[in-house]
């Protein structure tokens, strides 16, 4: 289970998360929705350990262990994976080389044997086929010259091969047309399982038509201010976030 209690995170001098509390049981998919500036991406960065997003207060436990003292590589070895809203390009580094290096780095940290090249290529081919990716794309430098949809598929392919136990999806639907959205959603749904938790961060309900959440949470002004079932996402799509905003933010808007 992911257990977040009273999490405070600032970026520079600016407080972003202000006492966020959230539980995601094993095997469940929870969606976090909210307006721009609410702290959704900051939550993903703080969980994954991105520098500059350190917590000043609170506890984040994954499978009983506090993540906050751990560096990003240690968190990754524990199964934490963040799919970026804006995947970066790495010129000169083939995607296959990048992913296999990451897989084996995590295996070494866990005291496991490295995956052999033939076994890795077999798994990579199967993952690419499921995501309708040309395998030759994996021989190219990571994300260089890729379309938005191709970059998002590459993020999910990495998740398939890294096999995280906590999958955080940050605005995975941004920049996707309807066909790419379905393919990416199918890849995410294939990762659902009793030992894996997912946190889906999104602005819009449309992603949740394809990735059905067990729970939906509203993040506003740095806190979870409402939670409910999938019907809450439909309400937000219809009525917006105004009723969940603090009075001072509403008046400023």
C-alpha cells in the first residue's frame, strides 16, 4: 500500500503541497484530478524523488518503508516508476540500451541476476508489439524525433519492462489523439494486477474512460479536498473545480 500522510513540499520558497494525505491500496488504481497549479505533477515528482521537490514535513510509505529519505535510484529499485508528462530526449543513447541498463541497474540493487541480452530482446519485442510500436524505433536514440504519442508509448513500454510495483502516470493523455490514447490505455490496463498500485494524474475525465479507476481524488491548493468513486470524475467534467477551490482562490479567479 502507498500511504501518504501530511505531505508538505515546496519548490524553492513556494509551498506547493500543504498537508496532502492519501492512501492507495495494493491492486488499486486511483486517479488524482485538479486544476492547473494544484500540485498534481509536484506529487509525482515528490514520490519519485526528483531533486528540488524534497518534502519538508510528512511521511510517504510504500510497502511499509518511508520513501522520503531514499534517493531516486533506491526508490526505483523498490518499484516506484514515474511516467513523465513531457518525456525527455537523450541523443546518442539507443532506447534499447537505455532501458536494459535501467532494468539491470535495478536488478543489481535488489541483489538479482541481470537479464541476458536474448531474454531482454524477447521481452522488448513482445512489449513493442502489444503497444503497436515498430521495433526499429527502439534502436533509435531515446525519444529523439518521436511524436508525442510515440513518446508516451515509449514511457509505457519502459514500465512494462521495468515491472514497477507503484506506477505513477503524470498526464499520460496529454498530446495524444484518440487512437494513441486507446493504445496507451490498453498498455496501462495490461499492467493492472493485485500486487501493483497505480496513481493516475490527469486534468480530464477522458483518460478515465479507458483506464477505469477504483477511486478518484480532487487535489486543490495542495491538499486532497474530495474523494469518491469514478462518478466523481464525471461530475468534475460537467461542473469543473470551482466548488472545491478555497474561497480566496475563487475570488482571485
